[in-house]
């Protein structure tokens, strides 16, 4: 048996070598280690890069050469670099005056090995490589090309590990070095990178080489470039150092950057004021990319990139919603210039620190920029969004170990951004704004131009409060969200009784239920002398704390009054009922309703009682309160209702929310507050779609058709502002064939990708089965860019009644969809099943995705979280059945 087995292996080995990939076999030999899983190690350290790329956007390929100053920390004859989807042609190492050529060992992905003919001594050396690569046309990572109008452009997106698609390099955040870039481009093209240009020379008959100043120390993922016939808008200078500002747009679209150019200086000023130090880089360019996938903007040092509909606003689309979106996102990316770029995480497990901070800082800047925009409402939305994911058993901790690509793919989610931002808000509130800010400034000063860890940040923030570090760690280093039950204990002196456990839908007992957090807990209660809530740091499983100022047992108790606590609060029914007579602040009611919604989704509070509360608040004079009531109504999954149930539910919605919706109308009125405008966005679709309010439906149809006719070139478009998307969606919800054809034809003709995205997304709102199917079929028809058309799937999957059809379509055309969509789409497609809500749909979803999703980085978690969401809905459908029957009976009256 042994000889025969040996001969088969030998033959197979020979066949592999004949196909010219024997280098991979050799790479696994005793003399050449197998490629790393993720990290390169520190046997070779990069000290500086000097890279030149030749880029012609109309071509399919680019060429490059790079010189890397390195330090060999030990004697060696082989080491790995990062390289992916590029062809390294040769590599040469200079040791003083000696020149050594390397044998190139290629792998399938992420790495290239360099084998030398003799041992290399420890010390400094210079490595030079030449290579070529392909521009991607479907992905928006590495170097990719896109067309806007008649012109091609090349852009970059290197976070998290795609710099290796443009350069052979040490593609890890810990390696911060200067980069010197040169780009050879067509003479009539503009080229931009992180730094200003310092020289330009003609090359050949129609090319030029532009050399840029060296950067300050940066990791590879923050290097960026753009090449093409751009328009460049001079934004003047701003900030402590009179930083030059520019806006890089596709040809002919410079005027659309007017709002960004107007407000960016003020955003820069607010950030410099908070950090107490100037913007750290030589310039600040903002560049528009027509289409982005899985990112909206990127904080590249000195060259921030934005999806074009964030940065650019045509005159008829520059409404307050678009303005607020730009300010919020620009503040996020510009905050990164200090927190992420100036001080960079040592490894991806602290990605949360970058993104949580920028999320949190964005709210602070937005609130200062325009207090009417109510950044606190945004904070509450982020808190609840995070809890919605964090309630799942399959959730992850904020600070996640990153040991393999799948871990990194999971890191860019609501836990990193929204939960992290909510936790920062909670501990800032506990410590105080000024002390917290002083800690941030100290952290930046200690680690500028270097790397830092979460422990470094905790230490800087906690210098004035030793409890803070333990509290931060308890929320960052373990998954889940606390459920804190609160009660009054008046057997002796009035006291607050607290009990914490992990919030788990269905109240499932498990070891996780015994988790402990160090949580700042605040309450208001009857008899308080201070206007400020009473706060304590809870670290036990269960405790009682005497209430100051309470001479007798308080008649009422309000948990988490500011909504800043990252936990779900629970009080018994008697205490809850007493709050009806208490004049609560706006933020207090919204936080209370949102917590009750979370409890109802976990089976911890009856849905029918939540809907009764929503009806009580539906006529409140405060738009923010009505908005929270509208959101509470969505606790009901409409797919669980039969036709009679749908009719009763629609009538109930129309009765309680229809009058307010009719009063507001679809279009903004003079003098409307921002809170009113935000309410309109949520309330009108509820009343028109689920509530079937006939007048609103007819108005949506009329406005949508007028706008589409005008966009096709006939007449002036009605100014719909922030409501454009909602109007198109509501018109499509009950739209006919004629409206469907108008949307398709107009979307196909428009150049503005903001308008096109609104129309494509609206196509996913058709509920007529035949038209919905036609909309889904557009994904594969070739008429639209699949990266934009995928919004049809996303919209349809957000409607519980359409989700089964979406799942059927995806599963029937799975291979064809993956062929058309970007490479990581196999990981994200399972998310489109989250609104499913029956055992049969659940089992079909499980069978289809269980093995498929695991093939893609991040796919396994998306599958697990979606499956768990379906299970929760199925559970609630059973546990809430009696209450919902009572509600439907009452709704019919």
C-alpha cells in the first residue's frame, strides 16, 4: 500500500508543478513557512515607503514600483509581505552596497513571500519591487475605476486590508511610517493623494509624473488617491494653521459642492476647539466617489472620500436633511483625523475605539453646529439600534479579538459604532464633559503620531476617577446589554432596589444571565430636591441604595431619565402606571417608550399595552414624543396578520395617527421645526402605508408623478426636500404599472446618483406581487449597476410582507447575484431575511444559508443573527398571541 500511495502523491505533486504553481508547494516546505493567517510579525519592520503608480482610468491595468526602507530585526533568508490581486514581477534588496535578488513565492491571497539565496543579517536595508494590478470594476476596495457621465475615474479604498491590492507592503495598522507617492497620469487629468504635490514633469507624449510631499507617519490603510478629469473647488483656508481646503468632484459637478465648502470650515473650527490643538495635516481635501459599497465615507489623512450623494447636493436636493447628513458624516470623518489618524489603534481589536469615538464626536459637533438638529434624538436612535443587535445571543463584545479575516469582517457593525458611541456617552455623562475632554486631550498628547490601545485610552480618561476604567472595561470586554430592574424598597428608609442581568429575549436562563457590569444608573423620583437625577455606580448583581431627600416612600420612579444609560430599564406595572400623571420631559418619554419597545420585543412586556401607550402619546404636542410613539407601533410584524387583522390594524393606525399626519402633510411648511420635519419622515409613511390613509396615498401618487415627469424633462419639479424618498416609496407601495414604468425610465436617464438611488430604492416598495417581481428582476436585467440596484432588494426585505418573496428570489438566483455583486455580498445576503416570522420560513432560511454563508468572511455571524431575529419574532408571535387578540378586538371597535 505505501508505494502505491507514494506514487500517487508524487504524480500529483509533479502535475501541480507543471501548472506553474509549485511555488505554493515550496512555500509550505520546511525551508519556507506557510503564509500567516493574518499578522506578518515583526521580523521585518517598515521604516518608510516611496511608491510610484502609473494610472490611466480608461485602462484595465495599473503598473507600480515601490521602495521600502526596512529593518531586519534578526538574521533570516525568507519573509512575507502583504500583496493581493497584484502580480509582483521582481524584488531586490539592497544591503549597503550589496544587491540581492529575491525569488518570489506567490500565494492565492493576501501574501507574497521573498526567498533569498543566503541569510540576511539583522539591520537596515532597502527593498524594491515592481508589479502590476487590475482595477476593480465591481468592488470598491483597493484601486477601482468608475464612470461618471462620459468619463472614467480611479479611486482608492484601503481600509481595512486593501492597501495590499495597490502596493506590496506591510498592511497592518501598527506600522506607521512616512509615505512618499508619485503618480504618472495623463496630462489633462488631476491626481490627488494625502499630501500636496511638490513637483510635476512631462513623461512621453501625453503623460506627466506628479510627485507629492512625504506624509507624516501613517499606516497603509489611511493612504489614498484619486485620478481623473476632476473639477477642483478651492475652499480657501480654515483653522488654527490656515489649512487649505479643496473639494474634488467629477467633471461638471463642482457647483454641487457648495454646501460642503460653506460649512466645512466651521466643522474644522469646532473640532480644533474640542481637541485643543490644530488639524494635524498639511491640507484637507474632500473627494466624491459615485458609488461606494459597504462604506459611505473614509477618513484618509488629508483626503477624505465620500459617496457622492453625501458630499454633492444638486440645487433641488439641498434640503435640511441632506445638510444635516453631510455635517454629521463630515464631523465623523474629520474627528478621525485626530482620533484614528494622528493616534492609531495598535491592532484591529481596537477598531471600536476609532469608530465609537468618531460616532460620539459627530453628535457633539452636530449639536454645536446647529442645536435645532437635536443630536440627542440621534443619540437615542443609536442606543436603541445597538441594543437591537446586542440583545442577541450571537452578538459580540465591542473589543473583539481579531485573529482571522472573519473576525475583521465582523468588526464594522452597529456594535462597534452605535454601542461604542453609546457607552462613551454614558461614561462622559458620569465623569462630566470637561473632565472627559481633558482625558481625551491627554490621550492624544501622549500618543500623537503613534499607536495606542484601549488600555491607554482608559488610563487617560480615568485619571480623575478610578471607577471609570473598570466601568468601561465591563461594557467593552463582554457582549450583551444589561437589563436593570428597578423598584422602591420602603420597608425602612426609602431606597432604590436594583437588580441586573443580561437582557435576553424570552428570558432564557443561561450562564450569560449572571454577567455583571459596572453601570452608572440614574433615576428621578418624587420628592427630589435637586433638578439633577440621582446617580450611582452599580457593580453588584443586586443591591439597595438609600434615596437622598426622600422623607417618605416616593409615589413614582423614573428610570434612566436622560436615556444616556446603555441598558434596558424595567419597572413594575404599578410604578409605570403612576408615571402617566407625572409631567415628564421629552427625552424621558422617548427613552421610556424605547425601553418598553425593547422589552416587548423580548417578551418581557405585553405588545398590546405598548400599543395602548403609543396611542396615548400619538396626540402629544411634542413631535419627538409622537415620533417615539410611531416607532413603538412597529413592534407589530405585519406579516403575522391575516387580511382581517391587517384591516383592523390599519384602521387603528388611521384613527390614532391619521389626523396628525394629515395636519402635517407631505411637504415642509414655513416655520416647521427640525423635530417636526423628523416626525414627518416617520409619521407620514406609517399613516399612508400601514394606515392606508386615502388622502395621503393620493397625494403621494400625485407628487411622485409630478416629480418624475419634471425629471424626465417636462416642467419644474416640486420641491420635496427630505420627503422625496418617502413620497416615492409611499406612491410605489400601492403603485400601478404606469408608475413602475415611470420610475424605471426616469432612473435609467438620470445622471444624478442621489436621485437614481431614491428611485431604485422606491421600486422595492411595490407590494403588488407582479410589480414586486418585476422590480426584483431588475437586479439581473443589466439595465442598472447592480451595486445600486441592490437597494431594491434591501427596501423590499425591510417590508415584512415582501420579505418572503425577496428570500425566494435570492435563493433562486443566488449564484447569478453573487456573480454581479461585489465579492463580499455572500456575507450580507442573509441579512435580507430579518423580517421573516414563521417557523416554515425560518427552517427554509436555515437550510439554505447554513453552509453558504460560512464561506464568506462575516457571513456566519450575519446568518446567525438573522436566524436569531427570526426565532425571536416567531416566539413573540406565540407568547403575545392572547394580548394581540385583545388588541385586535379593541381596534375593531
